[in-house]
C-alpha cells in the first residue's frame, strides 16, 4: 500500500500507473477491513459479548449464500462456477 501511494505521488506518473496503484489500494483496503472486522468479532466472542448459537444448517442454503457473496469477484474475473446440490435439504449440525 505504501508503494502504491508513493507511485501515485510521483510527479509525472501516467494515468495507467495511477489507476493500477488505486486498484491495489482498493483491494488491500478491503482485505484490511475484513481482517480487522474478523479480529473484532474474535475479541467480542472471547470477552463474551457475542454468544454463538449452534443450530442445524441446510448445506444448500449455506452454499447459495457463499456463492452470492463471491459472485461479484467471480464475475469480475470472468470465471465460471458450477455447483450441484441435492434437491432435498442436507442438514449439518456440529455437536
């Protein structure tokens, strides 16, 4: 991130280089935000501010939600994802 900022500050930096540096910064910032959010969640769980409930989960629903979250990245990279799930619910519960 520091290097990208340095490149953006360079006098005479061309637009393409600045655009690439901006893209790097945006991606790295997204990663940092996710990491800090995850660390804050772990801290809340450890301190007992969040109670985790264990419940049965339909695997097909969990997969659908994961795909929904990943779909923008899949589309942006022009990837194709094929998923096959059973027609009937497939329940999973950790004991």
